[in-house]
């Protein structure tokens, strides 16, 4: 009797053509331009971060800020084999942390395998479960994939949508997954829909809290990715790591409309 291989389940892109270009060559060029505009990458591998907090809006709005972070991993790109992506749930009411059932995630640049090893390890953690509905329309993880596909050659991902839960629970999961060949990316924008002066004041306060490691001050009103961000800051505090802001801006810098803006920041953890 012939044996048939199971066809891998692939999560298709949800926001290609909207948040970022939907055609492969145009997307590849857009990402490379954003990385080039981010400036000369740091060459010292000892200064490269193994964790970052990066924004997830459409590339015209927050792509430049995200590129500033991704440029920092260039010195260690050859050693990175796994990327743990943690982002908020925009479309479902989620308790705990959701993994997709998919074996791979697709963008116009191709597919990225989901790490079977890390998924198995994550599912041992209380509160982590399989929930495709949390991933189906979610953009907070997807928008990071083209940057990773451009910079890394041979890697897999662990995509985690983080819902309600204590900072310690998410922090302990990060601790469980942390290793030298792994990059942790927390996906979060900052304040939403305030006028420009109010947004800049709030975002400056949030940045100060992030750099001080006071995760208790990070609320969903301050950062839409508050849940995974709080987890990363809990982990950083426990292990004596320092978080540094490397970019901050808002949507008004692009649109010119200062009446209602969304804030973006990029941070690296050393």
C-alpha cells in the first residue's frame, strides 16, 4: 500500500497588497530600500540584539522604524535559525497565547516554516493553545516576515498571538524559548488616535517606561502590543537586560495630518 505524505498546511498572507506590496519583486525592493535608508548596520556582533520591539503598521507608516531595528541583526544573521514572533490580537477576544495549526506562513516572497520543535516546547507552557482564528486575519506578525525573509537565509518561526494574561506567564514562555540562535520580536505600535502633541507626550512616557523596564506602566492604551511587551520587559528585568529606544515617530510624520495619529517606536534589548 502506497504511503502518501501529508500536504503541509500554509497560512496565506492576509494583508499583502495593503500593508505592504503584494507583488514579490516590488516587495523585495521596498524592504531593501527601507533597510538601506536605515543607515549603515552595526558590525559588532556583541552589540546585536537578540530581542526587539518593532511596529506593525503599513510599511509607508512604520516600515522605516521597523527597518532601524532589523538592521541591527545584520552582524548575527548567519547564526539566527529561529524567530519567535509575539504580537497582539486585533480581531478576536483572546485569553492566553495562540499558535496556528499551520506548518508554514506565506508572503509574496515565499513560505517560512513554523518550528515544530519550538511549537512543541511552547505547547507545554500553561496558557498556550492552538487557535487559527487568532491568526487568520492578524497583521501584527505577518508584516515582519518580509524583513526576516530578506535578511535571513535559513530560519523558521514560532508565531504567537498574545491575549489576556499576566506578564510573568508570557515572560516565562520567552525564557523557555530563549537561546543563542533565536531572535525574539515583539510586535507593537504605541498610542492610537490622539492629536500629535498628546501622542508625543504619551509615547515619550511609554518609551521611558520601556527603557526603565517598568512593565507595570504598559497598558493597551499606551501600546496595542502591551501583553507581549509586558512579557518581554518582565523577562528583561529578571535577567538584567537593558532596553534601548532607537526610533520613534507617528503617522502624522507621513500624512501631515496631526489631528489623529498612531505612534510607532523601535526598541532593542541588550
